[in-house]
């Protein structure tokens, strides 16, 4: 399958009726489902065990009603990889991408050379819309761990978590702009190291695209300061942006655009807009992405006690070697179609521009993980928000922490950057930030540890376990 050129696709996405794009996705996922039911041995067996006749799945209503939900356990733990692929074979596979294994279970995607080319075009499409890469020669420094590659036609330094400032000093000045792709904590370290060595990130026109795990808006504010972005609420030529994917589903399912960054930054400061967008009871600001319904069929599976639901993803490509349907990622999501977003902004923030691409949006809240204390739940995101809320605290820590229930209260152990000594005033400032991020008056104890004395292994190669179980 080939795609039109990027300018043609962008013009289409700027002018198409949003409803038509979603209808295209619905038609595509039904065709992809029928194809997988015929060609993928493991999936045919799954449908048979659930008593699903593929011929009965004729529209989206029957797809949602009849097609079983899937996840790592009934997919990757239940079958060898070759049975999950079309024709039960790995013969044409040229690339393999693992998931992080954070849950204790690995999952994988596999792809063909043609699929890799399509993935690169999809990534370039997003970068063209945001940064105009066709007009500005761009260097990508890829700091993703585990050998993950960034599919793109741009110049890429695949440095992984061994990247240091030398690669930026050696190459970045010969390009018009720099994109650093990384997990949040590693890019923090790289930018701080560069700042200390005199790197002018603003002069290099540096944009950060963070993925692998979610970040919070206080982190975006802090990183924007390192990049020289004067107004993080209204970025123009440089961005601190998020992209979300999964090893088994694709690395760019969702991504931010300048307009969604501006909307979520307003919602970060405006509780009324946050409630209008995401519903009552939402205590932290999620990531707010666009997605391509023609490429991935996204569902919000109802979840008790939550205004949104659980995220489920279905592939729509007919030639994908390892297709997945109604695959639950473990994340909480609220889907906001383009027209619904128009209504919300017209009522609650009429000065905010709509995204130029007429795509649906997904608010992703991360996992349900939290610490139960005093009859409530404290999320990882709330603790992260506190950690980066005060710039002096943020620049003193690595970002690695461990939160736990201690007696009737909570304890936070945080790792200081190399060369930073614990100071009572710093701990007091962090306690103030923790109180500001939770109105319930919870009792916190804070312990700041010198970098090498942090009582938990830390690595940029794997996702970190922030909560004690």
C-alpha cells in the first residue's frame, strides 16, 4: 500500500469533514478484521473459542458487541509469535519492536520493509505539520532505549541512553533545527548537562518529543525553560511535545500538535475548561493528543468510577503482519471527536483555536495505578507534578522517586542529581509542592538521597517503578 505525498495528505486532513475521516476508519477496521479472521491462525482460534462468527461482524455496532477484547495475556502469553502473524509465518519480517516489559510481560510488533516505509511517512507527516521539516533541514537525536528506532526520512543519530552533549555539539549547528526524542527523565538530564556546558538550546531551535512514559505539565514548564521557550502556554517555533505509542501497536498512535498543547495548557490552569473537556472528578491534566482514525480504530471501553474508559486499539491496515483488535493497553482515556471539541471550546474557551488537522482527540490519563490512603487515591501524576512544580527542586533532582504509604500518611524518597547535597530547605520546598498538588491535607514525609545512595536501582533503559507495592 502506498500513500499520497505529505503535502497532499496534510491538505486533505485540513479540509476533510471530521465525520468522513471517522467513517473511513470504521470501514477500514471492519475490512482489516475480516482479513485477520481469515489469515491469522491465533486470531481465528480466539474468535472460535469466543463463539464469534466473523460473518456476523458487519458494522461497527456488531464489531463492538461481538469482537472480544484482547490484551498481552490472551495474545502474547497465549500463542507463539508466528501464530499471531498472517499466514502463521515470519518469513517477510524485517523489524521487531518489543514493548517495555514494565508489566513483567513483553509484547512485540513486527514489520516488513514496506511497513517501515509507511511508518516513516506517518512520522514525517506529523513533523511536517508541526515543524515544517521539508523547509528546515532537521537533525533527530534519538535517545529511546532498547534500540528503538525513530521511523523518519530525516537525519537521525540513534544514540540511545548513551547520548551525551558531544553529539549535539558536533552535529546540531549544521542543521536548521534539532529534535530530541527521548523518555522524559533522560531528556531532562541531557538538556541540563548541555546547559551546564554552554549549549544554547534556543539557538539550535530545539524541540523535545517525549514518549515511553507520560509527563506532567510542571515538567513541560521546566523543560521549556531549559530550551528558552518564553511562553510554554503558546509555543511557536520550538515545542515540548508528547507522542504515545506501544511496542506492539506502533510508536506513534497519538501525538500532540501546537493547538492541542495550547488547549491542554489552558485546561491545566482553568478547572472549568478541564471539567468541560474531561468530566467531573478529573484531578490532573492528561495528555491531549490527535490521532488518525483511518490508521487506528480507537475505543473508550466503559470503566466503573471513571468519566472516560479503558483504551482499546484496533489496527486498520490490511497488510500489517501482526494485526491486533480491541487491544487494551491498560491506559485510561477520554475520546473527544473534533465536533465535540468545537462545541466545548466555543462555550468554554472561545479564543482558543481548533487544531488545523480535523482529527479526533484522545485525552490519555495514564494507568489506574495509585496509592490508597485516607480513603482516597494519590496518583503517580500528582507526585510528578509536585516534583517539578518548583524550578529549584526540579533542577536538583533526577526525577526518579519512590512514593509509599507510611503509617497513616505518605513517604517520598527522591534522588538528587550527581553533585547535589541534601538540604532541609529543599525538602521543605518539596513538601510545600506536595501540599499544593493535593487539597486533602495528606501528611507527607520527604527524604532526599544523594544520587548514588538512592535506595532503589535506577536506569534509563527501563521504565521506573514510582510506587511501592
